[in-house]
DNA sequence: GATAATCTTGATTGACCAGTCAATTAGAAT
DNA sequence: ATTCTAATTGACTGGTCAATCAAGATTATC
C-alpha cells in the first residue's frame, strides 16, 4: 500500500499545486484529491514541506527521464540537441497542471534553499547537455552562447504556454526553438 | 500623508513579495517594512488582496512607462523594436526583488482572475508593439511569428535572470535578444 | 479463529493571520 | 483654549491549517 499511496499523493500534490497554486494548497486538499485523509498524507510523506519537495523532485526526475529516453535514439550531436528540445515540450511535461506546478516551484526556488538546489541541478544538466552537443558543431564560446539562448527560449515558451490563452502548442514551440537553433548554426558556419 | 503611505506600502509589498514570496508574505511584514502597523496598511489599501493587486498594478504601470519613455526617441520601426527589448531589461525592471515579484504574479495569474486580466493586458500590449513595428519590415504572418519568438525569449531571459546565480546581465540579455531579431530579419529579407 | 501488523481516520491542539474597532495622539482651524 | 479632523495603533476575534495521537478498521499470518 505504501508505494501506491505515496504515488497517488505526489501526483495529487502536483495537480493541486498546478491548479490552485502554492498559496492555496493545503495538505487536506492534496489528500482529498488522492482520496485519503490528511493524516495519512502526513503519515506517508511527512510534513507539508516534505510533500511539496517530493512533488518537485518528481517533476524533475520525470523530465530527466524524458531527456534520457529521447537521447537513446539520438546518434549524432544535432540529434541530441533536437532531443533536448523535444523533451522539454514532450507530452508528459507540456500539461497545464504540470507546467503550473513547474513554474510555481521555479519561482519558489527564489526563497527556498532546497528548491533552489534541486532546480540548479536541472539547469546545469540542461545547459551541460546542450553545450556538450553544440561544441562538436561550433567553438566552445559559441556553444555556450547558443545554449544560453536555447535554454532561455525554451523556458520562455514554457512559461507562456502556461498562461497565455491562445498560446503556441507543443509542435509550434518546438518548431520555433529549432528554427532559432538553425539560424544560430547557419550564422556560425557561414 | 495618505499618498506617501500608499506609496511606501506598495513599494514594501513588491519588495516583500520579491524576497519572501507570496506564500510567506503577511500584511504585518509588508507594514513593518514600510514602518507602520498592519492596521494602517488595511486602512489605506484595504484587504490583503487589494494590497497585492496594487503592487502588481504598480509593476505593470512602471513597465508601461518604461516602454513609453523608450518609444519617445524611437523614430523608425527597428528603433521601436529595440526600444521594447531594452525596456524589458531596463534598470528599474531588472532588479532582483522586482523580478521575483513579477514572476510571482506571473504564476499567480494561473489562479487569480484579476491577476490574469492585468497580465493579459501587458502581454497584448507587448505583442501588439512588436507586431506593429515588425509588420513594416516583414509580412504580417512573419511579424507575428517573430514577435512570439522575441517575447518568449525576453520572458526566458527574464525568468532566468531571477534565479540562476551566474545569470546573464542586462547587457548580455539585450544583446542575445537583439541578435535573434537580426537573424530573423536577415532570413526574412534574404 | 486468534493475534499481530498495517492501514486509516476523527478529533484535538497550538500557532498564525486577516481584518476590525475602540481608543489615543497629533495637527489644523477657529 | 477648544473643537474638529486625520493618522495611528494595540488588542481582539474568528477562522484556518499543520501536525499529532489514540483508537478503530482491515488485512495478513499462524
């Protein structure tokens, strides 16, 4: 029972944070969404802070797995860059509740040491993936610059997808970021 | 006294939201930062929600003024696009507490109807400014696409500036977005 | 079928906070 | 000096919520 409950509670926490936000989230709400009492949520996951941390960790590991999965079929550097871009906008991640939760934690990292630590791991990995793949196509300094641009644009489309009503969908976002990548590479190789 | 107190309280609210976050912000904290009692904060600005709304409105109007100010000296379309880019990263806006508060409200717009309304006004204006200036350089459909890319990249650099430790500074962010603009225009005009 | 282990919750406690109000002070006007 | 007005706050209230705990329900084991 323990693993099933933990699973359900973490999933409920992500959905709850994504839909009502960090301010209005309560342990009772999370528990209710998971179909259990608030006492049980504490029993299996500890304090409210522990629950939210588990939710954030889950989001980050899910993303990490998506990238690793996409990497599997990527043989050359360019394919690896495309894989990173695609992973960032993949089905599981590009869900309204997940995006909402992600952003909430993103902002929370300003004030919470632990959230900040977790997020910086993600940021470093994303950057490292991109730079590593890019440096075999362009000089290192250019690779760093292009990686910065790509990562920023990915975050930008991501954040906008969350709240703009007629926001670009997955496909469009991927196309835009890829187009930017192509433009950068063309310029470098010219 | 009334206008001075309101001013101080709104400023304090922005700083408090930017530093401790929406979750831990209390009326007492805002009032203390402004050097008054919490009762006075309620007296001058109403409910907690009213206070936070006033803070958000202030951030958006400050940004609007920055754009209008930058527009004053921009005579041709390209200069107007540059003005928008520069305004987004201008001194007053690109401050750690302000960025923190901005992001907090950005995310809050998911859950709050009023925050969403205010933010969409900003988003529409930003988009409209960019599209309007771009359409005299490229076809309308391209203008729309480029505006999307620019706005996303601006938001991306903005959000990253807030929490990445070695984040790019104003100048660098402006240079990156401008470079993207140049690449897009070159491609269109080729 | 008894016993132990696990699961589950209702009830409770203690803390915190938004918002109100009566009362106090300070200042201006007459 | 006195009245009137605006500014200001300490104290209070009602409500909410995180966290705990003891007790009850369920399942597994022998």
